[in-house]
């Protein structure tokens, strides 16, 4: 049996109960927390047959570490890793009523804190998955999961052998591949991001590899008015993901 992971925070635990209740083993709630949001969460847990335990705040703090837990921590079975076939199948069966699919690809990110932050933002923006190379890039580990603050249990990470080939496969399924580069020919807000999109971010410092760049339909830049030459990859990924969300919400009216 795989080791249980902890997910903390009302929103993260509620989302797990709604999407993957079968993976939630137990929910721990601080004694005295009976506000409306917690009551709704407890009802969802009870409806799914998930065990609930009232504990003191000190125990929750030990479970969540330095993270803000909002009085709620859940023990969950880790999200099973996805492969390229699973991603392809998910896109093939995608329900258009859910909106256009959005995928985030990271080309060789090395810092686990950056991967965790990207994963957290990808989850917030409704990305289907985060794609990373199996080689020369950070993989899922405890640091990534901690920084992701629960997103590692809701948004799949797909480790691929060949990122360029994966991007080519995504294009064959109707996704446009948009790479982020400081010298991109267009600003992100000048490119239509409302359709099926794979957003590609480069590694810290080196940016996109040439082979990855060649598989991008567009290269976009983020506006920069300051003296700093480039943005942290997780910050840039967040800006680009939220630009996609902004455009999609504008279309919905």
C-alpha cells in the first residue's frame, strides 16, 4: 500500500471530496471549527463514507508543518502517476462542455519549489495536467508536494521520455502549442488562448530548448516594464496561465 499524503486547507480538501472521494482516507478537523464552510465539508465527507476525527490544533500543525491548514487536514492516497497514453486518452474523451483543454508543459525545470508553485497555479487555473521530462528535470518529491499545497493530489503530473514528441502528439489532438520566451514575437495578450492550448515554459536560466521551441506554434512574451531581465519560471507560468483564464472568462461574458 502506498504511503498516505496529507492535504490541508478547506478548499483543497473540499475539492478532493468532490472529485476523488475514494482516495480520501480520513479528515481531521480542529475542535471548535463549526462554521458554514467546515460544516459543508463534513457533510461531503459523511456522504462519501470518509472517517472524520476531531483533534486539537497542535496535532493539525504537526501534520501540516508550516503550511496554513485552516483547521482541516486530510489523509489521502497519492494520485496515481499519469503517462502519455493516459493524457492522450483524457484529451480524446474530453467533454467540450468543460471548456477548452489547457495543459502546462515545463521544459527542464530544476528547482522543486518552482515545480510545486507551477503545479499549484496550474490547479487553480483548471489545467488538465502538468507535463515534465523524465530526464534533466526535477521529479515529484516531498518538497514539490509541500509547495504545491494539495495541488499534487488533484492535478496529474505526466513525466514523458521525449517532450518534443509529446508536444507533437498534443498538436495532433488539436491543441495549439504556445511557448513562453523573453524574445517572443507577440505579447501573450495578443495571442488567442481561448482554444485548446498547451503552454510551454523553459528551464530556469536557459529557457526553452531549441528542439522544444521548434514545436511551438507561437512564441509569446510577457510585458516587462522593470529592470529585471527575466521572471522566475513559476511567476511567469502563473502570469501566462492567468492570461489564458482571463481570455476564457471574457469570452464567456
